[in-house]
C-alpha cells in the first residue's frame, strides 16, 4: 500500500471511530435522561425566612448528608443563619428536580436536575434535605 492510501485509510478509520463514539455517547445520554425523568418530579425551595421562597443547598458527597440535615433542622427551629461545614451547591430556584431515592430515615433525598448555563445544557445530582421538596412551584410575592 502506498503512503497516500495509508493516510486516507487512517483518516477514514478515525472518522468512523469518532462518528461511532459521538452517536454512542448521544444514545447513552438520551438513555440516562429518560431514566432520570421517569422518577417523581418535584421542586426544591425553603420558606423559613418570613415565608419568602429561597433556593436550597445540596451536597454532592453522600458523606456530607448529616451536616446538610443538621443545617436545615436548625433553620426549621428558627436559626436563620446556622453554620455549615460543607461545600454547598445551589439548586436553581424554580427548577424541577427528579427524586431518585430517599435515605433510610427519609430526611435526605437524592435528586437530579437539568439546567442551562451559558447556553449549555447541563445536569447535576446530589442530596437535599427532604423537607425542602414540594409538589408545586411557589413564587415570591415579587413575581
């Protein structure tokens, strides 16, 4: 085989491999999306601050769930500025979440949600305090 044919063969094989990877990843992504949206759809927010709707924090690491639970239990008891010792992430307000499962005592729920950031479609999974899950959206009086 001459050198130009080898180069063309390598390019053709690389193109086929990249095309197969692209469609394989897309199929896997679509499959995961369908599996997630088959779970119960809810909304996450808290209203501990004078009834206003506020976004909630979630953690990605299951080992931080006890700290998250303690944080929100303090808020429920009236401490509106409790200390937390975990890296918080926020569930965007008015974003539906899908409840994947609950902890043994049902105070922590594993969720997944989809969102857009700078024009990109992204997803996140993590753990939330289950008392911040609601069946319906709730808006601030400002809306």
